[in-house]
């Protein structure tokens, strides 16, 4: 007899159940915490920065938030630093939660290097969209552009692997609608990050596929 998740099974029963488990796993995202160092580092970084925000007041926002006139004057790094600041604890916790859930899965699927490119590419894409299309002179902060980029990346990965993406699709639709319904939300950064994350992931996946096909 062999131990199973519930009780014991005979060897033949255990071997018969393996293909079924594999078939189920191919049709859904399986959470994994095996190789998530980048996700953990980013999550902790967002939390630590918010602690400094709380201690220093508006100093960080005044100097590192996305402010279009400052970016136009050459302070391009604000496009990145704004993604580590948040307007409230709810804003922070929502982004960290989605980062932890989706980032852990995506990092395991694509690897650390590609995950870093997707995350920061999405962050930059969201910030650029906010910079280009938001009212000139407005401030923008938050990691939401990068988070929406992870959602877009998961849609592309799920479609490529024929996985069930209904939950991710619903999450994207709900959050896009919220961005238009509630005031004070930078929906431009959301859409920019979503598009950037999906595009970068599509390029990375197809580049990898073409490289594999060209090998002899």
C-alpha cells in the first residue's frame, strides 16, 4: 500500500490516478512558492517604502512621485520611483496581494530574468501612459501599472498554454471598470501597464519558441 493525500492506495490504483492529476494541472494555474525570490523582494520593498512614507510624511511623494513637469525637465527616474509609492494602506495591500499571488506563479513559469523584464517593463509602460495622457501637472503614484502588467502577462501565458484564464480575465475586467468608476484612480497607468505586460510577455514567449525551433 502507498500513502495518498487521504488514506492509502494500492500500487495499481496510485499509478492509475497519476494521469488524471496531470490532466487537471494542465488546465489551471497551480500556485507555487519554489522560485519566487524576485516576487518576495519586490513585495517586501513596497512594504518597507510605505513604512518610510508613513515616517517621513509627504517627503517621498514630493520628491519621487510621477510629476509630468519634473519628468519633462529631465527627471526620468520618476517614471520608476513612483511605482514604489502608495496613497493609502488599502492601495498598498491590494497591490502587494496581487503581486504575491500572480507574481509567484508567473516567476515560476517564465523565470527570474523574464519576470523582472515584465514587471519593470509594465511599470514603465504604465508610467509613460500616465505621463503622456494624464492632465499635465497631476501627481501619480502606485505599483498598479506593474500589477496590471502581471495580469496581462498571465493572460498571455494562460492562452499560450491552453489554461483556464477565466478568473484572470474577470479580475482584469473588474479592476479596469473600477478605474473608470471611482475618482482618484489613474486608469491610464492601469491600461498602459496591462498593454505593456501583455506585449512584453508575448514577445518573450514567441522569441523563446522561435529560438527553440531554430536549434539543430
